[in-house]
C-alpha cells in the first residue's frame, strides 16, 4: 500500500545519491565539490533525502563526497558506469 493511499502508513526507504563522474561537460571539475550558495550540491541532495524521510542515505562518489551520508561507496573500477 502506498503512502498516498490514505492508510496513514508510510513506506520506509533508503536513498542513493550519485555524486561521481568525470565532469567532462563541466570542464573536468570535481562534481562532488560543486557549490551553490556556499553549500555543496551533494550536501543539498543528502539533506533533501533526509527531509523526505530516507532511513539511510548512501552516496556513490569519491570518499570526500558524502560527509553527511550514512554510507559512501565508490564504483570499482572508477568511472565504469
């Protein structure tokens, strides 16, 4: 039963934030370090997941990319998609 069905029950979920990549279309910048108004985009995404009720937030990206995440993992080999 979905959370919107009127049952009053909510569905537990985990969230995955993809924060890696080469950034080639952005001039090879570190996408995990990009900021908007002095706050990293990845941190904004993690906060949005938490605000939506995520039980755990997993960030896939470089080790420095998920300071506020519960788990940070790196794809192996890097950039393998």
